[in-house]
């Protein structure tokens, strides 16, 4: 919702916070991204989010995994309404 409201491109946001420019985000990079978006979330919530995106438990996730997670989350929210 924040991404849509602020008209932020997911790809740009992802690569802006990919500090090592290796095409992945770690937990610490995701944490900075969440705080940048001013989303009110504690460290435990962010860790749960990270674990949901990184379901293969690699300790990172790719842009495609992030997009997939976001699209699935949007679908779930829409079907719950």
C-alpha cells in the first residue's frame, strides 16, 4: 500500500537498499527499507516478514521472490475483503 501511495517502483527501491548490489536483500537491508518507508514495525515483525519472503531459508531473497510475495499478499488481502 505504501509503495502504491508513494508511487515507488519496487525495482528501484529493492536495488537502492541492496547495499552489496548482488541482487538480494538480507534481513538488515530489509529492515532499513521498512524504516525508510516509515512503516511502523518492530524487529520481530520485520524478522517474520523476512522469513515469509525467504521461505527457502537462504538468509536473503531476490527481487523476483520479493515481487512474488507482494503479489501473493495483495491477492490474499483482496480475497479477504
